[in-house]
C-alpha cells in the first residue's frame, strides 16, 4: 500500500471512530432520558439494570475516546513524517497529466 493510500485509510478510520464516539454519546443520552422517565414510573427492573448499562457504555465511550485521540495523533504524525500534502500535490499533477 502506498503512503497516500495508507494515510487516506487512516483518515477514514479516524472519521469512523469519531462517528462511533458520537453514537456512544447518543446512547448515554438515551439511557439518561429513560432513567429520568423512570423516576416517575418507578419500574424496579429499570432502576436496577440501567445504571449498570450506563456505566458499561460510559466505559466503552471513554475507551473509544482514548483510542480516537491516540489514532488521530498517529495519523497526524504519519502525515507529517511522510509529507502527505506534497504527495497529494504530486498525485494531482500526475492525475492531470494523464487526462
């Protein structure tokens, strides 16, 4: 895999991790809303189970955030080390010549 293709794949993974992080945040919000609604309802099973689900989801969210930050930094380092902007410019020039 050439360096530019590798970088583009790394960028795609960063975007997917960002999407996953947003999804986890949405799940946490939904669980919180259910817990609030259950204050009025008072279902004992919801009271018992939802906090555990929330905790596990929050832990997963933290792990995703940590992974995202680490991988985004790795992607940025790869871009700097391999001068990705220059590679893109060369690709554009080469692509324009071939058309």
